[in-house]
C-alpha cells in the first residue's frame, strides 16, 4: 500500500514519537499490517501491528484502536501506539 492510502485510512499517534528506533519499528509494523490484513482500517490490522512490534523488540508495545460510526462508514481508524501500557 502507498503511504498516502495508509495516512487516509489510519490516523496513527505514536506516544514516544521522539524515539527514532521505535518510530522505525512502528513504520515496519504498519507496512506489515497493510500486507497481512484485509483492510488497514480494521481491528485485525491493529492486532498485526501490535504483534509485529512485540516480535521486534518491544514486548510490552500496545496499539489502541478506535472508530466512530462515521469513521467505519468512511473506512478510517485511529491508532495510538506506545512502547508499553504504562503511562
């Protein structure tokens, strides 16, 4: 998938945005989710991204997923990605 399509369908907020290694891992997870999931805006894609992050050195990584009804109709999702569920 092209990055523009990902940006339109998934709005990602990375909590630890100032960690370049974690950002690279998040980008890899997004790419893998786009390949494996039937729709990048679905919950399955978020689960895949979380699994990829955990397998690549972030065992406590969490991907939170949310959508409003309008977002479901427009095939858009919101993810919040963090290294762990401890704030």
